[in-house]
């Protein structure tokens, strides 16, 4: 993983000192709330319902075990013994005190971490998939370009006051596992027939109040021009983006107002005017960053092992976990392990400090001291020998993290909702738990893979728009209701789900979700997934079952 150099450390420490002074001036009433607001936001600090919330950056979702233990320490010292992992591959602390935030940032800096640009109208944390560097279908390690973008965009003065927040995702695999199409800019890395690297650039994605799937902007951008091209996009956004309404300030609105062709013309004109040499990536610069992402020194392991095979054959619970939570690895004899942070044991995304330390121990004992964060709010041990999988599973069970549900309905993405967030219009965590509790694990396994996400408001932090089943919390007559969307999907063929009908009362939501799955089970053919049935039979049977039965 990337190691900070003296420049990185100096920059982060200076930012800590700067914010310490800003907090002191605010508390001394030398700065007004209005003046302090943008300063705290650009340091990842929000004021929520009960306390301040601090959002810490985890660039492209990669953590060392030393860093994970530092995050655990922060949870114990400054919060309530846990942290919340988000869909942006960040971690949030929901109960911090303003006076202690500079100390938290200083402690983060000691461990090569920060909260810079995790909020505000800036380029946010660059994301990619959690299996980067170990995925079988990868053409190049996307973390390398994500790190290059991070260095270029961090405290870049030209892009510190954009019309609205700006999110970038990178993918380098056949299967997009980074939700690229819902980002302001999405980058798909490919190789041509001569093995040369290039990017397919997508623009204008985003969810929230007015959701859009991104559109193709450039289908063959040479990798060396990446930063210049991103600069051109951001300059056009800075010039034409709406600043009179935060709801219309995102680049998705600009792209869809101008049209993709007119927007592309503006970007291409700006791109031609940029002095490209300062930003042009060279082979030596690429090699410099790539040298920090060299593959681990793997052992030569057989793909099969008698002890491992015996555990698979004789322990049904372990076999279920292996089939759901373990992924293939590009190196023979190794696997990647998905650690579920979900129900029934955890609130989605919440991991206790004790659990963080336990995961760090596992990563050191059975891997290479690295942990990943997924955009689905899970964690990943990227390099586990097959021979160690049973031990890893046993120890995860002791930590309360051995749930066998990856890709099942209980592997739900859920935002904090009205439990914490000022913007939320309805609760998320307790309602999602009610839905999950309505289905036994055996039922979930019978239903099979399905994405089900629940957002507590229209801002869609849980990405409900691109879930197979999405649930949006609304407040009607002082009662929480949930609007159901059906048919969404992520990946290269991402699409938005469609609203089935009127919002469902909280008390009726678990039964409503059961009705949808009953329709699926009546219509499915052999090995047909939920989304495949939706695609084949359409929305009408689901809508009829849900609303005709309610009206009887």
C-alpha cells in the first residue's frame, strides 16, 4: 500500500495545526458559525442531531493493520467504542466533541491518515473496488491511479470551492464492483490490442433527489492524459455549474441540461487549451507510484488441501460461509474473505473497536497486514491461504463477524438515517433490522443473491436507487413510510430502479418485502436470480401482488 513521504506528513500536520487554530478561534467567538462551517466541513466535521460527526478518509478503501488499530483507539478514546464504515470507503465517528477533534486529527496524522476533503464542495475520497490488486479479472491495479488522483486533488487550490461535492471512482475489471456509474466521474481502465492502457471516461452520474446514471464522455483516453482531462472536466464544472441551488449544483445536472454532446465539446475545448506538460503522467511517475503497490510475496500453495477439503465436506456452516463470503484470488492457493458487518450481529457498517483489533490480528497472522473497506460497508481480508480459512472463520465467529450472508438480502446497505442524521426524514437501522428479521437464514439462502438497500432520505447515501430492491424513507403524517423501487442494478450496465407505488408504512414493510420475494419464487426458473426474474417478467406482477393485496 502507499506509504506517506515527508511531503505527505508535512501537509497533513500543517492542516491539523491550522484546524486547531480555527477551532480555538470559533470557540472564542472570533469566528461565526457561518465562517466556521466551510472550515470544519473541509476537515470532515459535521454537526448532527446529537453531537459532531467526524468522517475519516480511507483512500480507495485500503488500511494497514497499524491504521486499523489506530481507528479502534479513536473509537475507544473519543467515541463510544466503535466506528461506522460508509459507502465512500470512509469511517465515521458519531459522538466526538469539538474540543477534541484537533487531537483526533493529530493522532490520525501520526498514523498517516487524515479527514481532509471528506466533506465540502471539493473532490472527495477516490474509491475503487475492495479486491484491487488481487482480482482475477483485473487488467491493472486501479489503486495506483486512485492514488495519483488523490495526490493531485488534495488541497488543489483550483478545486477547493466547486459548485458542489465531486466524486470519482476507478475500476479495472470486467465486472464493475465499484459502482462507477453513479459517480460524477467514473473511470474504466482497459488495455487495447497492443496492451496499452487507456481509460473509458464516464460523467454525470449521481443519486439523491434527481438520480442519473453516468454517460460516456471519452471512450479512449490515454492514461498519460488522465490528470489534464480531469482538470478540463472540473474547470467546465466550475465555470458552468449552478451555484444558486445546491439541489441543481451537481455535475449530473449540468451534463443533462447541456446534453452530453455539448458538455463533451466544452471539455474537449478546455482540454486542448490546458498546458498539458505539467500534468502529463510519465512512465517514471507511474512507476514511482506503482512501486508502492507491488504484489505481496506469496507462497507456492496447492489449490487443494486435504484438511481444508475435510472442513468443507464435514462442516455445513463453514461450507455456507465459504460459498458466500470467500472470493477467488489471482494467486493459486489464496482467497479473499468478505467480513460481513451486517445483521443479525451488527448494525450495517458499525464495527466495534474490539472487532477492529481482532480483524487486524487476523490480517497479520493470516495475510500481509492489510484490510480493505468495501462500498457495501463490509471489510475484506484480501490475501488468506486456503489452509487458514477455517481458522479465520472460527475467529471471526468469536468476534461476532462470521455471518454467512454476503450478497444475500441481509447484506443490506443502510445509512444512519434519523438515528443520527439531520437530513434524514425517516429511520433506517431499526427498520432494516425488522425487514431482515422477517427472513430466516435458510429463506435468504433459498432466495439467493439480491441487493437490497435502505436510505433514510432522498439524498440516497445507501444507494437505494441502484438496488434490486430499494427502500426510501419518507415521513407522512408524522409516521415513517418507505417508498419501494424495483429493478435497479449496479455494474457496467447500471440502471435506476422504478417506483412500484405509494409508500408503505413502517409496520407493513417486512410483509411487503416478503410479498416481492413470494412473486420471485413463484416465477423463477432453475438458477434464475431475483433480478433476472424482474427483467424477464417486468414490474407488473410485483406491483399487483403488493398493492392489490393491500387494497383487499
